[in-house]
C-alpha cells in the first residue's frame, strides 16, 4: 500500500544524486592527490637544488661553531658563511635525521665543496684537524711582511720566492685567518690568498664595474684607506674625502703612501720625508700611487665603492683615535691645534 505512495522516479533521482556525489568526491580526491604530488615534486626539486654546494663555498677558511650554539644558530652561521644555500634545508635535515645533541662544537675547515647533506654529516663528526697551522694575514700588510711571518710558521715556505711572485699581486693578497697544512709552501699560500680575494670580491663585481674607477684604482685607493682610517665608518668618510680631492685635482696628501716607500712608521715621518721625490709621494704628485701600498680588507674595498658623501676636504686623527674633518684649510689648521698640539 505504501509502495503506491512512492514516486518511482524518486529512486532514479536518488541514484543519480548518489552517482553525482561519488563523481564529485572522486574529483576532489583526484585534485587533492594531484596537488599533493605537485607539492612534493616542487619540494623535492627545491631541496635537490638547495642541497648542491654553494657557488661561493668557503674553502680552507676556519668557521667556528662555539659550544652551546643551538641548531638554528648553527644553520644561520653556515648560511651566512655560504657553506650551504639554505638555512632552512640544513635545519630540517639536522632535526629530522640527526640527534642535535651530537653536533660537535669545533672550528671547521672545508677543503672541497660539500652538499648540504654532507655538511650535516660533517657537523655530527666534528672537525679536529690538529695538524693545521693558523696563519693570520692582517689588513694592510704588504707582501714582505707576510713572507717574514709565514716563514716562521711553515717549514717549506720560501720567503724570497714568495716576495718575487707576490709583490706584483700586491693588493690582491686577501687578509684573512687561514688554516693550512704545515706542509704548505710559498706558492700554495700565494694561490690561496689570490683565490680568496677573487671569492670575496666577486659579489662586488657589479659595483666595481659601475664605478668611475677601474678595478686596479679601486684596490690602490682601498690600500691607502686601509692605512689611513681605522673603522668601517671612518674608512667610508676618508674615502669620500680622498675622492673629493681627486675630483677637484687636489693631491691626496696621504702619509701612508710615503710610509710605504720609506718603510717607516707614520709616527716617525718628518717634514723632510714629505718632500721626497717619488711617485708614491701623494703630496707632490696628484692622483693615486702607481701601485697598492698594502693589501686592503673588504671594509676598505667597500669604502671605495660606497664612500660617505660630504663637502669635507681634510681630516686628521686625534691622539684619542677619533677622526676630525674640515671643509677648509683654515678649519683643518684649527683641528690640528685642537687635537694634535697637546
């Protein structure tokens, strides 16, 4: 009796709605699966790309992981030093596949580029290369000074040969603390310094090419600034002043270039020294010295490329180490009386 009250067509409608629902659900599941597959494909591609060694991988340079540094701190340090391309990838590899407490605090030195996975493995092993010699080449040093100190540390180092080959490269012997095998000789150390210079300055190539100065002029001016100023801020200010002088055809009047040719400390220069007839005397000859007068660090090179703009033409360093600037020669004389005649 009740069957007579049910519309036979409603069974077909119900079946059709169920079928449509299953089709819709099927499509949704398919879309989810496709999106998931695409996501994991993109993730795999990204991870595979970021796992490759960095283009600027720091070879033979000490990188210290201090005791107590957390995983995030470690990955940040290694990303900043360009040991890895992705701080995030290294972090997830370390927390997913390693016990973070097993990461060894140490000074790491890499003699070849490593993938991110290989870096993670290295971190859990530590880096205890006790046979490496720590040699620090200080900013502003010249080739002869490097040769003297390196020969005291490295038995196979020939200082005379180093000077012959290194002096033509003056300005490109990059100041750094190097960890090298005790067997290193003069040619290997020279090559390491030159390679480090190229590595450190390559990111500045665009700024160098757009500068009004040639690359050689940039290095020469940076070598002067290295000896004339003592902080990133003062270097940029002195750079601006020296470039102001060059623009108006005024001599650089940099004591450091005379110090270089006489091999005499700045504090011992006399008025007579400022009259010596040499192209390195920037009181007598306008423009830059003919060659770099030492080996500048990155801060000094950046100071040439990013000088502080001002109207100053003069500067002195007071006995307290502070810099004092002047726009006119009369103001400069006042600064000399005030800060150097004590």
